[in-house]
């Protein structure tokens, strides 16, 4: 047995639109942005993760920065494969005589089509995966939060990632109702980008919009502990002269309003389809928020005011899905009914 464990490496991957997290031996060993930089002439990988993110918007004609996943699914097959392979190499940077066979559990959006699931499986197998298992994101998030997914009671999870928002009611180890919408962190970033252009006449890139979201992003316009205004520097769209614009959290709350309303509608729609017995469990226990979107200031309060059910933010929401995927990897036999 010892020999075979040496020959096989077990990893859990949260393959996200914004970040990819890899868990090995119960520890987070890789937590990097899902970005790669490829040399267009040689088709070789130049940088991966944080290094590639720093190059975003700053490359010359020969280099291209790619985000292989869009809306939670693989959009660029070749780049995704190179990214998975490169991130797996980060676990063992030392050169080995052979690469161990990989046993992987990867999470996928609950609204994935068969074609999208196949694309993830193929990319993982090409990157060295021998046994590849899939688990749905909201189920992984529920396990990562620490909910008892096998109990005969309703648990509701809202996982707001980079590309998709996954909403699911879980009971007896299965997803009873689910809703997967392609409105998530990336759309909020795009809203900020558009708002800055129209409102302040300033041209900014994706990275700056992301920084604005992190520093002054808010779901409500009245916060108990408001963040300081964030200073944005860039060219004026008309004159190309440099300008400085202070951005307040109230402005961002106003500009994100439309996208957050769509998430609210999707949660209400999932609740509408929930059987009454499970609905009463959810009202009693509340709804759990996971994913990077859960970090948006005041989001839990806004959702509570709208839906009238308490919302709890998971501990370390960014890694909840990855933690659940890691637990599923350790207990593949126990959770075999959850895996594809």
C-alpha cells in the first residue's frame, strides 16, 4: 500500500473563474489567480497565477494574458490545461524522476452542461489526472462550511464566485433545488469599469476595477464602518490627460445595485421551488453565503432586508468551496454518491 500511496498524489482543486485553489494533504498548497500568460510565437507558458496577473494589461504584442475560465466554465481549452499542469507543478517544485499519478476531485458549477463537464475532465486528464472526480460547487461549499449535508433537513447555500452564483438547497446528500446564474464577481467588476467611464470620464482597466471593488465595494449605501474613499488615477477619455478621482462606497453601492438585484431574484426563485418542509428549516437556520462575493460589504444585511431570512457569512468564504472539495477527496468512498 505504501508504494502505491507514493506513486499516487491526491489533490482537490477549486477551479475558479477568478482564483484556483489546490489542497494537498489537507493543506492549501496553491492559491493563485486563474490567469496565464502565453508567448504567442512559441505557444509556451510564460507566467502563471499572480505573476501573470501582474502582467495583465501590460503585455506587448507577442505575449497574451488569458483567463482560461469564463462564467465558471473552460473557455480556452489549451490555456486551461497549461494552467492546471503549471499549478500542479507548484506543489512539487523539485524535479522528480517520474510524475506521480494524480487522483483529483474538482468542483464544477451546478448548472454545467455535459459538454462543459467533459471539458473539465479532459483538461484534468491531459494535465496528468488518472482518477478524476467532480463535485458540484454548492455541495462542496456546504461541506466546507461544515453543514451536515446528509441530514434530513434543508440547508441553503449561496456561493458567489467570479463567474457564477450558485444557489442550492441541500438535503439528504443531494441538491433539491438549485439555480446557477452567470452574474457574479466578474459582472460586478464590469459594472464598476462601465460606471467609471460614464460617470467620471476616466479610462481604467480590469485590475483597477477589481481594486476598487475590494477597497470600496459595497451592497448598501449606509455602512456602520464605511471605508475611506479610494483614489483612482488614469487618463481622461476626452483629453488623455491624467486625472485623479476619489471613489466612495456609496457610488459603488449605486453602480452594483442592478447586478445584486439579479442575485436577489435568483435566491427568491430557488426558495419558490423549495418544498415547504425544507423551507421552514431554512427560515429557522438561515442561508449561508460563500465565495468571494460574500465579502462585499453589507451584502448579508441587504439580502436579509429583502428576503427576511437571516444570512450568515461562511468563515473564510473564499476557501469554503476548496475546503469542501478537500473533505470530499479524503472521504471519496463516503461521498461517492455526491461525485460524478
